C-alpha cells in the first residue's frame, strides 16, 4: 500500500482511497473519451490555490537532465518510479514534502533518476492535466509543468484544469503553447497513458502515490516509505545504491 502521510491541505476534504484496482478496468474507457479539443471552463479563476512553488518552477530543475518522463542522469544506477494522479492531494503533499529533498540529495548529484508514471483515474481533470504534462515532456519540461500543476491543484473534478490555467502555466514555464495543445491531443500521448495504466495494473498498484525502485536494469520493486518526508526515502534509496 502507498504511505499514509499527513492529512492533505484542508481544501481537499475528500480522503477516500484512490483505488486503482477498481479504476484500472475503466482506464481504457476513460482514455477513449479523449480530450481532443480542450473545454474552456467559464469563470477566469483556475479553481486552485497556488503554493509557494509558484507557476514558474523551471529554476528548481535547472541543470538537471530531463528526457520525456524521466528526470536525472540516464546513467544513474537507481531509478525511482512515481505513480501519480495530478488531482491526488496526497501526491501534492509528496510534491510539497519529500520530493525536493529527493531531487536535491539524489537526483541532482546523479545517483538516482525519477520516472513519472502518470495515471488518470480520478476523473476528466486528471486526464486533461496528464495529457498536457506528457505533452510538456516532448519539450523537455514535464517536471516543471507537473510541479506547476500541483501548485495550482483544485478540488477533484471541479473543472480546475482550464485552458486558461494550462496556457498560463505553459507560458510561465517557457513552453510552446500551440505545440503543447497539438501534442496533448496526439495518439502518442494516448499510447503513453494506456501503457502506464496497463503497467500499473500488472504491478497491482493500489493507489497514488505509489513508488517503485529499480536497480540498474533489474526488476522494479515496490517500496513503502513510512511518510512522505525525505527522511523516509533516504534509507530506501541508500539501500538501493548500496546494492
């Protein structure tokens, strides 16, 4: 099971279990209903509360290699795979807690690389956000775009993933908006979403966030940090690095 961290931000009252075993069967159906043309939600407000990371998150990742859904040196001996849903408040809690320490202590020095495994089982806002995040990966900026989306996260399926929000975050992070829209609606992104959903089903991922560690080209194995703090991840990653 994924870790049971502190309660998410107060605005997220829904603490129901993010159960992928129920949602996995419907994942392909959800993906089939593609958001080919983004729906503009009226009302100007993006529906979320921006955190201290702000919309422009590129500076935090400066100097770290990014390739598609991976962050860090391709020669890093250990990979940590992060199954996330961009609407999940506990995933946001990880982003605000241990994630920065993992990046600074393990990814930036070239010891560990991260792989974003995005899932979209909480609803339409999840899929729309995921599509644009994966599209940002085509421009080498998936990770800052994901961070910006978490910083702007709204209540589940409230319509917070608006075109206005997506375009603003794209501009703030130096992304080509026209290309981002095209790529988000592409069959390539659809295939990525389907492949990750299938991989999650094979691995019996119970919910988000769930973490796997892979040493070299070995078989990924699930890890269970006691919390989402960097102190909970250190023994896990240090042990993998010692193998």
